[in-house]
């Protein structure tokens, strides 16, 4: 009996160890199943990368454009599987900084959405339908769930893309708002896509509104779409806020207020022009160009100007609000040949009358400005001494200017990674 007790104890220990191992394996399987369900069985969704301080951009090469990453030391990492002559554009960092999304015709003669998993260095197409995509945009990185959905424009309408599965859901107009249950071709026959003609769209941080620019017969218009259905379950009509030859905007990531620029002012509705701006049967403009601000939750109130210009000597464009929501950077210059000629980069408070407190950051032919997540540094495009469109960075006080790409090529669309150290 004395010899059997150690054997029994040994057997029990082995059984206990096997049971623990079995529980561990089961836990791993459960975790794997959960990851599979969450990420659609896509390992590239799990790829992580340290991209703090990196800048995404588009490199112009011959008759094409390639998505690239620029490290803080100026090293350029080019996206894999690029087809010569293809055009990559409309970059959007995923808020976690692990993936870069863009649209491209590198696979078909249609602009699909692609995902570059930087840690795995893999580029994959994420959409399949025939119509081209454009204007990719995620929610701000501080918003919960911001990495899960990507807004885009397709066929003049607004869709939301699930980056993991590639599924697209139309959000403007919603299915219940269309007059028939058909596909894009049927809607085009109805005139919905032509009627909407969205060029760009963004969520407000609370996802309560879609803010967008749509094309009009005479230029462009800034519109707001309330995403709360009415009693009939339908979305309210679009609200037009401002119009002009060209309209650009950014959404304050903290307050949800919309800062916009409108070049060559137009009244949004000629049927509702204030009497003081009608003289001898002709409509006159209160000013030529302006920067305005609107709170989507109070679209009925008058839109306060941040700055106005009475003539073509000064126009505004490329408004971008800092990640902390305090400051807007704007490109200013003369309005010539129906477009803005950049002359300066300025910053000003993102508030009514903020233009009176504007500060010059840098003079020059500056374009395509965006912010670092620290709200202190800006990145932009400017021709360098060799005439190359280079990627520059500078602090908001005008110090620390640096040419990141140093004549290595021509670039567009610079965007800092949302990661910060």
C-alpha cells in the first residue's frame, strides 16, 4: 500500500497538470475565436507599428502617385505592390496609427479603398463595388471606437466602411430616405447621386451630424446633415450653411463646431437674399471671401465670421483645426484667376473674431497643411530651392522649420501619424 500511494499521487498530479493545460488551450481557442470574430479573420488587423512622428504623403512619380511614409530622419518608406502609372490619393491615418488608408486605381481602373498594414508591410484592397471612392476620413483618435469606421464618398453619396470586413453602408442618403430600393445605377436614374454630389464628408465627434461639401451649379456649398431620424424614421433635409466658388472645412475635434473657408462668396439661396444686398434688382455681396464657424447643433443661428475680406487681395483656404481644438491654421493669399495664390500660413483662435488675433507662421507658397497630434507642430507642402514640392514641418510660433524630404522628390497630402510619444 505504501508503494501505491506515491503512484496514485503522481497520477493525480499528472491529471491535474493536463487539466490545467486543457483549460489554457481552451482559453487560447476562445481568445482566437473572439479575435477572428472581431477582426474578420484578418491578421493584418492585428499588425501594430510605432509610427509616432512619421508623416504619410503621396509621392508624385511620372504619370502616377504612390503612397509613402516619411520617418523623422527623412527616410522614405514606399508602399508595397505599387503599379507604375497608378494614382494613390486621399490618405487617411487610422486613429491607432497602425494602418494607412488611401484610394487608388492600382488594381482596376476604379478608385478603391486600400489599407496599408504598416507593421506587416502589406497593402490590401478593402472595397469591391464598381464606383470610385474618395475623401476618406476617420473620427478623431480620442473618440471611442474611432478606428472601427471609415467615412468615404462613393457616387456622390456618403458611405461608411468597416475597415476589418470591407462592408460598406450608405449613410447619406440612408436606405429609408431613398425613393426606391435599388442599387447605385437605379439611384442615379432617380437623380439622387446627381442631386447630392458630395465631394467630401466628415462626422462630428458625437456622430450626430455629417458635415460635407457638395458641388453646385455655380461652385460648392457647405452642408449639414442631421443624422437623427424624425418621427417618420427619415433624416431631415440637408441644411446649407455657406456657398462659394470653392469651400473647404474642418471639424473641431473637441467641440464639433465646423470651421470653413469660402472663396468668392455666394448666397446659399438666392430666394432668401437679405433686402439690403439687393440693389436695382441685382444681388451684391457683403464681402468677397471669408472664414466662418458654425455649430451643427445650432444651424439656425447666424454664422459668425472668424475673418472676412472685402476684395481679392486677401482670400482664405485650407482651414485645419488643431487636435486640442483651440487653434485654426489657414493659408492666405491673393485671389487670382478664380483660385487662391498662397502667400502665407497663419494661425488664429478657433473662435468668432479670431482673425483679428491671427499670427504669421511663415510666408511662401504653402499648401496642404495639417497638424501634429501635439497641436504645436504643422506639416505642409512648399517648393524648395530646387523647385521640388517638399514636405516641411514647423512649430506654430514659426520656429524650427525643417525640410523633411530634402529634394528627394515631389510630394502631396502630408499627414502626421496620430500616434504621439
